[in-house]
């Protein structure tokens, strides 16, 4: 009887086992040999890896320079001289169209920063590298706060913000102090600060003169609006009447001199203040300019005490302006006799406010900022501020 194929091994021999015929030798070895024809190992192609060349710092710098040159020189040139010529042709070569202004019409009057010579938006304050010192707060004075809150209940139509800070103990009172309020003329404090920062940077001088043109003449507080057209005013006089007489025309002239609202707002962000913003030329009757009681206190402290922020000469001149404010009917009306008050007031229909540094006859020194939203021109706001000042003064000097 012929042998079947499974009975053979490769040598051609077979063996009888348990009544059957199996290949001689090890069975596993047999299967391994027979399965090997189906499990032929793959021949992998081995390729030698080429070593990566290390790029030098000079290579990176050249690449970056080439990219920036392409981005800021070649592409703008091509857009202005090729793309616009193709898609926006005009026979009037002397008339230039700024397509950026067409695409972003609000940038010119809402921008608050400069970047690469262009107006831009900057929303975040530089809090990590703030130029101003933030007030260190110790204990929120509970008794004084309770007295002020009781006073607030007597004026239901007034919505106030109050911040008080004691130089000696660093104790404070915070009532809505981080809530944003219209500033009215108190916005002149950051304008004054930015002016003296510009003077220290050598960009402006107190002796520089500006003509009073119709562009700057504006209504509201101040007497400059009634002066002769093109009359010359030096920066020192403009800054003085901006603070002492709250002159709106002088404020607009100073803002224009130091770079307009854009420069002031960029400076405010550099100082580390995130809730103060100049959005309108004065008079800002609609309350578009805004701040907080806490931001005002921070600015006042840095004007008075931070010699790393402003030189002593600048700070003394600014405090001199603030010590001769004509309006003494708000916080100052609630202070004791012979108290010194260095401050700035603000008054529009919807808000009345005052913020400054109090130096009592006994040497007690504290910062107070009170802002009061009110029904249009309500006299209750003035009464509230005066009475709140009395309460604060009596508590602080006892």
C-alpha cells in the first residue's frame, strides 16, 4: 500500500507509532520544518540614518531676519504697489487710500496702544511688571466700614464707591472700590501723571508753548475756553489750570501734546492699572471715561510716595497743583480745620466724585476716594460725600 505524504519526513523514512505511521524523529521538529515554508522571514531593507546637521545660532538669526524682512517690507510693498494697483485701480495717483482705515474704521478713535507705528488695541494691564506700586492692605477696618454702610442706607438714590487707606497702619475700607465708575474730571489725574512721565523722558518741557486753537477750545469747566484765539500757553500753566480749575480745554491740549488718548491709555496699562481708561476728549458728559476708587488711590499713592515711579521734583510740582484745587465743597468740606487736602474732583450729571490725600493737623495721613453715581445732578450726592468725609475724618484722627 503506498505511503501517504504526511507519513514522510524529509529524509524519506517513517515510523510506526500506536498503530499509525509517523515520520521518524521529533514530531515538533517535523512540524517546525514543514511550517517553515509558510513562515519565511521577511528581508527588511536597512537604510543608514543620515546624521542631522546642527544649525548654528547665526543660521537661526539669518532665517528670522529674512522672515521679518519678508513680512514687514516685501509683503507690504507688494500689497501697496502691486495688489492695490490691480484690484483698486485709480487714475488719481496723488490720492492715497488707507485700506486699513477702510477695513477697521473704529481703530483711530478706540485704539489705546501703538505697535510698529500703527494704532492697536491693548486690553491687558502689565500687572507683572507694573511701574506703580500696588497698595499693601492690612486689615479692612470693620467699624468704619459699618458706619459708612449705615450712611449709605440713608441715601437710597446714590450708588457709591468708597476707598480709604491709612499710611501708618495700611488698614483700609473697601466699599465697591473695584467697581468701574465714570471719572468725569478726575480723569485729569492720569493725564497729569503721563505728562510728567513724558517730561522726565525728555519728550516734553514745562516751558513748551501751545496755541489755543478752535480745535482745542471746548465747553464745560475752565476759563481757557474764553481766551483769545491762538493765544500761547506754556505747559506749566496748562497743567496747573487743568488741575486747580479743572479746565477742559487745557486738558485736551495736554493730551494732544503727549500723544492723545492713545498714549495716556498705553501708559495706564504700563503702570499696571486695568480699570482706568480714557475714551473721550473732554468734556466727557456721557461718562465714557472710567476708573475705580482703588485705581485712583493707587495713582495718588504713587504720586505722593513712589520715588522710583516719578522724581521728587515732578511729584512735588504735581502735589502743589493738587493742593490748590478751587473746588473745596466735597471731601474737603468734611475735614477738620487746618487739614491739608491734595486732590482732584469730578462732576457730571450722572456722577460726582473726589479723590485725594488727607493730612490732618495731628499728622494723620490717609488716602480717600469717593465716587457717587446719582440721578442727574442730584444734590444728594454732594451731601453723601461731605458726610462720608466727616465720618472717615473723625474715625481716622481719634
